[in-house]
């Protein structure tokens, strides 16, 4: 069959699947592949399972988690884009990186209705990989410490998933990857007709040792008119209602977002500031964050009990992250003489929330990349993870085992193939 005719046949099927909310690849990650997940599951058969009732005592580990959301405005990353400041790799190292993007491709009809194209998501993942592992070449000390540090700094992508412009990419230290189990994804479209992926969420979950994690990356309804916040509330409720992960009945894995132990919700939530645009710009210039936050739509909706009940957010002490002129530090509407442009007022559209015990936020801030009309937002956490105690002999046996070799081999994917297919808020608010 000619290629053009194939595309004519596939296009209506893709559109129909999206319109009628058929799951298609909702549970299939772009990385790792389904074959890798099956292999890892077989290797996992002799390890402790979630909810196990074994009598082994548990110990608590504390890990440093870096999370960030970034609406990149449909701008493809240049080959020489430096991510070191954003990922904070010059002076710090974290155990887990959770990175959420919105609009990695323009939200055109072709991208929304057509087949998923992963060229841009692959490029982002390659840039992230190179940045996280860059310091591997800069070691000091004896040979033994070099080997240990090299292994610890060998970050691996454990799951990555794209839905139209939304991308989630999760990376862990090389020596933690073997303890990551049961990765899964769930996509929810809330855009055109209430089901297409120009708006919505991509959620990923996995177990680290004996603790479950869920990360939700979203892009909620846009609009600066009065009442548009209700559409955002509705999107958030739909995401909570419709997100569902596969359940292994033998393991009794959690299915819904709130069933997990540690949860982070990040993205372009699109909530605005309920003040006239001119007043908002003046207050931003004066850095009157208190007055602005008193009129922040997200906080107002939470206080009224209409959205995100039981979720936490750190204190905001940074400038609004939206909307900037391209390659500029000037907010939209602040340059005189530009006719015909929409006078979008500054807002804290980009947010990171969390839910569950065993999480402590250490920093909540924005970064200063000029790539798009949004600024990235980061949140750093210390997370507690329950694990069964192992003696040194069993740990040594694990590193010499076939299971370790299988899982370690999976992390080489980005290296070997550069063209892969792939309730309340905190008191301090």
C-alpha cells in the first residue's frame, strides 16, 4: 500500500480514537519499552512486592528529589541549550529528577489530532541525560571513590511519556534504578471536546523500594476572563477522576492518583490573578507579592473548597512566571507602542503541589531561562522511602546477579541509540 494511502487510512482512525477516548497507548510509556517492562517484571518475581507482609524489619531512607515544570511555548530546544542552571547540577546532586514540560510542540490541529511525534521529546531527553551525567568526567580522589561516584552519578531515565505537548521525564541515580519497579503511565485529554490532548495530563507512577510515587504533569484550561478558573477546576477534577493505572491483582497496586504514598502535581495550571491588568503590572513592579497572592485564583479556589482539597504548596517568594516577550525579561503588555497584541497580565501559571506524608519541601523557586514566554519553576524535596533491610551479603549478591545486569543494560538506551522512538494547603501559603 502506498505511504500516502496508509496515512489517509490511519488519520481518521487516530482522530476517532482520540474523540471517543479510546485508551490507545495510555498505559504504554515511550521509555522504557513494553518489552523492557516485561523483562524487569520477570526479574522482580523473587523480590519483595508492594504491601508484602513479610516479617523483615523496614528501614527508612531519605532521598533528595528535584521536580520542575516548564512550559516551553512550542520552542524546540537548540542543540547548545545549557540546562545546568535549571537542573542545578553545578553545585548540587539529587537522587531523583521529575521533569514536566508543556507545549514541547506547537498546539496545532496537526499535532493535536495526528500521530505522536517524538523527535522533540527525544531531543529534550538527550539534553537532560547529557546535563545530568556531565560531571562524570570531573572526579577527584582515589580510583575506588571514582568508581563509586561514577556509578552514583550515572543517571538513568526510568520512564518518559509524551501526549501532544505534555512530556514527563523521570530520572534516578544509577544505583537506585534497580529498586524502581512497576512503572506505568496514564494519559487524560481535557482539551477540545473535553478529550483531546492539547490540554490534560500525563501521570507516571512507580515503586521505589516499598514506597509508591505518582507524578502528575498537567496543562489546564487557559483564559484570563472572569470565570475561566472554573474550567481549570473542572480539568483538575477530570484528571483525578479519569487517571487510572493498571492493577496487578496479585500485587494489589494502587490505581488512582491519591492511592499512592508520595504525590507531586506540577504543570501549567493556568490560574491567573483576579485584578485589572494595569494594577497587576504595577504591583508586580513593586514586588507586592502579598497583595497579588491574596488575589491569586488558585489560592482562592482552594480556600473556597472548589479545587485541590488536601494538597500543599510552598510559600511563593518569586515573580510571576508568565507571560514574557520572547528572549526578554519584559512582561507582555509592558512595552509601549506594540499595537494589536493581547494585554496578558503577569500570573503564577506554573505551580508545583504535593500530597502525602513523608515529604518535606526545601525550596520553591523559579529559574531564569528566556527560551519561552514562561519561566521554569522548581521544587526541591526530601522524601522518605520505606525499604526492607538487607544484609551486606544479599546486597553483594544482587550486584553480581543477572537481574542487575538486565536492568543496568536498559539504562544504556539513550547512549546507544541517539534516534530512539519512543485536606488543605500549607499554612505558609
